[in-house]
């Protein structure tokens, strides 16, 4: 739970936000979430849609914004078609920014101002940064509640840091401490630390933004716990952020997985269905855990062979659609037999034969080199090249979801 504070030393615990249906002071203002995602990132090319723990970076923040349920609209401002496609996939509307605000030198403020010029209905804008992927819906609910009920004009996110700072000096000068007395150096547990912006979000009224300011008027901070304060700037940040987001990221509204459907090449299916493999599942220990400890039913289906002798694909669209429908009927029968719903199904696939099952499953995994139609519906994209390694990665993802669900309910 975060903490909020107005200008000054006073801070108080924030209470969970609740959707306000009544009009506030006679008027319900339009709240918009806005993510800026330019295609020309220099530090990490197309950073905004690079996969982070199987999900495009942009997707982590969009998922929190959409599931928050407090915004009248959720937007991505971009100049790139690939980014636009990902944004729409995760439920956002897209503002195609102009070349004038798509330069390396363009400020975030100028880009927000252009967006507001085209969307006069917006009265409060939440500038969410997708480089902070551990944002959760409850953070956003808290902040929207502050703005609605306490009439703040701006709220921004901070994190508490325990860093001792020293004055930067030129050659020949002597440095000085800025926030400590070296003779009475405090222990960490005896020092509250300092509040620092963590860059996760900046909310402000349109009226304030039009004065070219995101932090002003009746302003407050929202303190996020350190585990949710993750920032990605350069390549070296990526693996660290990936580990943090796996543990602290928001994975959406999780349902219990009771059936895993694996669509694989025929040889791999025969191998996995063999009695020897069923005994101890060599090479995929996560499957053993899933079937045993988690008691998840696992079903392997072969992908239809669509190659001629020279390796070229020759199946028609009609054959593919028939294959997909047949597989869908088979899995639906299995779902009914187990007495579950598609909300309890995780599906892994790579060809168009798997498409209909993936569309209906709650958890949808795919190899990164799967058919484009499969990648369009998948909500987890594996990073490995081989099918068996990708399957293992997806199974580990399903295990992680189940662990998060258990922690949530305990």
C-alpha cells in the first residue's frame, strides 16, 4: 500500500480507491491514462514493445491501467505502427502523434500537450511510464481517489531511498555532505530516508498542464513501496527488471489453471506421451510439478503436418480452419468432461491449427517464431528458439501464475 502526502512533511496512509459513480461537486471529470511510446528509442531499439518476461514492455502498464477500471479512456501516443498494434491488443486507444513531437529532443510535456489539444474532453491526465512495469491497478485506484475526493491538481509517484548524498565539486575543492552528519552517521533502521521521484506516473489536471507544468497547484505525492519501483533505461536494466516483474508485476485477473493444452510437433507429442516420459518427464521438470503438486491436467496434441516432401507448406486456408475447429471441439469436450470453463485453461501453440483454442483459453502461450495470427492473441510469448524449451518456459509461467494466486488467497 502506498502513502500519500501534500506539500510538506505530513503524510498519511492511503486507502484503497473505489470507483465513484456519483458526480463530484456536481461534475464527473474525464480521467485519461496516457502512455507515451515513441518508436525511435535510442538506448534500446523499440524498447516499448520488447518482450519483458514474455509480455511486451508496454503491456505491463496497459494491463494495470485497463484493469484499474477508474479511467474513462486509456491511450498510447505513438508514431510507430508496431507499437500501435501492441497497444490495441492490450485494450488501449491510439493517438498517432505528429513528427513535430516525435523527435529525440521532444519533451514529454510537449507530447502530452499535443494529445490534449486533440482530446478536449480530457480534464485529468495520468502520464504513465511503461518503463516502470511493476505498476498495479491498486496504485492507480488510490491516486484517482485522491484526485476525485481531495481535489488535488497534481499527484506524482515517489519511492523512499536511503542514499547518503555528497556535493559534487571541481578539482581542488572539498566535498561536503548534503543529507548527513558523518560524525553521527545514522543506521538505516534509524533513518526514514528521503522521498525521490520514481517516474512511474504523473497525474495533473488539464488546466495545470496547459501552464506547462505537471507538478503544481494543490500537489501531493504517492509513495510506492520499493519493490514496485522499477525503472528501465539501458540494456543492463533489462535482466534485473525481468526478475523483479516476475515477482512483483501485475499479471492480470488470474484464474486457477486446471487444464494445460500443449500443441506440439508430432514427434515431440509421441515422446512426451511415452510411458518412460510419463514416469518422470525428463527435461521438463516443471511439467512434473504442474501435474503432481498442482494437480493440473495436461493434454498433448500434435500439430497437423502441413509440409510437402520439399518442406514447403501446402495446406489451404480451408484445411487450416477445419483443423482448428476439430481441435477446438476436442478440447471443448475435455473441458466439459473435467467440469471446468475456458477460464481455467492454459494453451500453448504455434500454428494456425491452434488459433481457435488459443482464442478461448485464459492463458495463451506461443513460441516467439509462431504464426503472426498466434502471436496476435497470445498473452505470453516465449523467448527460446526450440519448441521444447519454449514449452518449459510456458509451463514455468503457468506455475508462477498459480503461485501468485495461492499467495493472493492465503
